């Protein structure tokens, strides 16, 4: 049995896949398996996987029809033969010491999961920037209390920055929803992981290069973004099965749900926004009518924001519309205004024309 299984879900990533696989086969932890799950790619991804598998027996290739991110990850989890598993996106890559370091942390501290930091990576400019998002108001080390885990849940899911004990996932039947496409499927998975884990170890060391220049992963969705609602339906189902966890984490759940729906409104194509907003309103009205929006529900979520949805959705919609305008304006300014600074001079350019230069 290898020590770690790394699952790589792949769909049409020929441009970035080689760098990803190179970072895996170069790991200082040699005792590992690399499970490449090809989700029906139509580009050269399959050829690249096979060429690496021919040279490295640790690479296991699974080819299947295109079914989406959730099913692809589940296939990899079911195929994993190691005691610990990780997921790596096929357009990202990792430091050579990542899995040896995380394996040492999870075994030495006897934890269900360990999580690390990452770098935001833009290949065009060859720059990296540490992402200060995952250890919100928490010190590195082991966390076990519900208070600490509530803080931890505030961070993005970023499931590719975890190492998981596989028996923990299997015993709790933690898997991904198998909705089509590749958006939001990490939401309910991550919520279950964090709330069910007895012990979590977090490290401030960054190992992953999270790619920000992959244009095929557009932030604007061309569908209705309905899968985020399915993820929270699954979270509600899970919490109803675990009433003790529901009582503890309902405040964080409502906070994350409100933020997720708000973010979804910005991500979907404009023609779907009103429809998504109406689903947003329907969800919170149902909570209100069921008596779930009690004091504990507003532990982290602004009561005035949530109740505006329930009591005056027209006013709430106008507020969101102004946010859309503000976001579009900021994006426009970033597109056409550039600031260039070095140790000798600084300049500001608008539409490529220099308007300020400071020597």
C-alpha cells in the first residue's frame, strides 16, 4: 500500500497538464500513487497522461466518459489504495516537498485531515503571491474545538490543499455530488469534512501553485448556476441527519450559504441573475417559514441582510444590482488603467497612453 494517493481529475488540460504531472512525479515522497482520471478529454490530455504512465509505474490511468468534476473525483477516491488521499487540479502544480511534509504532519499528529496554504500563480508574469485566506484568526497547529472549526469554515473550500485520511472519508460516506460540469461540487464535500473531523491540523506553509491565468476556467458561468443550490440542499440533508451538528454549525452554514448565493449572482451570466435571485429569496423565505432563522442562525450572518430578502425582495434586488454595476466598473478600470512602478520611476497609463510619469 502506498502512503499517499493523489487524484488528478482531468478534462481538456493539455496546456497545463505536463507541469502538473511533472510536479507530482518529482515529489520527495516516492511511496505514492498518482491516479489520473480522464473525464472524456477531447484534446491531447489522454496522450500526455499515457506518456507519463509509460515512464512511471506509480501513475494509474482511468479513462471514462465526460460526467463532470464530482463523479470524476469520486471515481478517483474509490480507486485509491492508500491510507491518505489528496486531490490536485490538473492546471495547478505543487512544491516537491508537499506530500512528504503533509504526510508527516497528519501521521505525527494523528489527524483526520491536514491543510496547507497556497500561492496564487500567474504564469504570464511568473509571479506568485501567498494567499492569506485559509487560517482566518487561527494559529497553525491542531484544532479540535467547535469554536475553532467555525472559524475554519469561514475559509474557501480549496479541497486541493488538504490531505485526508481515507478511512475517515469512507466511514462517513463523504463523497462529491455528481452534478454535471465543474462548479461548486466542493461545497458540501468540504462542509462535511470539516464538521465531522475530530482533529484538523493546519500549516501556514504554502505548497500549491493555484493557477489564476487559465482562461478556460472563466469566472462567468453560462448557465443558471443552479448547482450551488443543490449543494446546500445536500448540506441541509446532512445536517438533518446530524441534529447535534446542525445545532452547532447552523450559524456558519447560513453565513456561508448567503455569501455563496450572493457570489453566484455575480458569476452567472446576466440573463440568469434574476432567476438565481428568486431561488435565493425562496430558500431564505422557506427557512423563515420553518422557523429556522432564529438567533443562532444569525451568529455570523447579518440579520438585516437576510430579513431584507424575506420581507422586501424588490429592495434587496436593487441593492444587488448596484453591486453588479460597481463590480463591472471596477473591472473596467482594472482593464484600462495600469500602474507601473520600479525603484527609479512610476507611471500611470490609461488605454495605453501615459498620463503621469514620476522620475
